[in-house]
C-alpha cells in the first residue's frame, strides 16, 4: 500500500520483527517441537511455522495499513507492550516449554489480528470474490428448489381449478338451496294431495264393495223370482192345457 503508517501500526510492526529475530536465535533447529523433545504434550509445530504466523501479520500491516486508526489507537498501542512481554517472557521459553509457550504465543497473535482487523483495509477483489461465491451457492440452491417445484405445477393447476369450481358452486349455493326448498314444498303438496286422493279411493272402493254385495243380493233375489216364475208358468201351462183338452 502507499502512504505512511500510523505510529501505532509502525510500533507493532517493529515489535513483530524483533520477535522473528528472537525466534531465529532461541530455537536451534526446524524440527517439530514434539518430535525434537520426544514429548507428546509438545505441539508438532516448527520454528518456520511460528515465524510464518508473525510474518503474515507484518505483511498485512504493510499492505493494508494506513495512517488512520480511528478510536482503535489505545488498544493497538497497548499491544506494543504485550508484544514486548511476548518477546522477553514467552518466546525464550518456546524451545524448552513448548507445551505452554506455543499456545501463549499463538493466542497473543490471534488477539492482535482481531485488534488490527477494523483498521486494515480489506482486499476489495478478494471480498468481491467471496461474495460472488456466496451468491453462486445461493443461486444454485434456488435453482434446485425451483426444479423440485416444477413437477408439482400440473397438480397445483388442478388444485386451483377445483378450488375455483368449489367457489363457483358455493357462490350459487343460495339459489340452489332456494330451488330445493321450492321443490320440497311442491313435493309436500303433492304428497298431501295424494294422501287425500288415496282416502277418496279407499272410500270409492268401499262403496264399490257395497254395491257389489247389493248387486249380488239383487241377483240372488232375481234368480229366486225367476225360478218361482218358471214354476208358476209351468203350472199355469199345465192347467191351461188340461182345460183346453177338456
């Protein structure tokens, strides 16, 4: 980056460079600590890797630092003394007490990175790339969901059609109910008239049965009268013929 660094950033950068110098002198080789000491509690890191952690912060300050730090100056300035203590008290213990000194070393650098983050300019290109990647993932997810919804289109259309028909039927329901009520009333009237007619038919049938009985009696009486008439006629004929003969 161009321009001058803020004094707090410059002081931090200088302390980090001193830490690297101490690392190179206090750690005798580049063997992983755990293997070099045959100690399971020592991390499997090397001098080079610890230096890389510090150098990456120096590189970021040089590339992204500016001459303004806003209201973060007090915290950044406090890291100058923390780094001094790290150099004099922790770094010198890395080789012999790596199980305790390495975590203290790395945690302090992580805290420094967090403190620097608000005042270091971000790589616009890298940020755009990350956002584009995120948007691409989101678009792919949306595309997958749309593909999953496509087979349902036909069934949804059918459901909408049935809903519309049901709505139309419901809209016509009052008229249909009124028609049904009128038809029911007509049926009740017809039933009442049919009941009355049935009563009259029963009366007529009763009268017909009575007439039939009377006709039967009359027929019997007529037959009896006819039989007497025939007897009388036969007797009269016999008498008349006898008289004529005489």
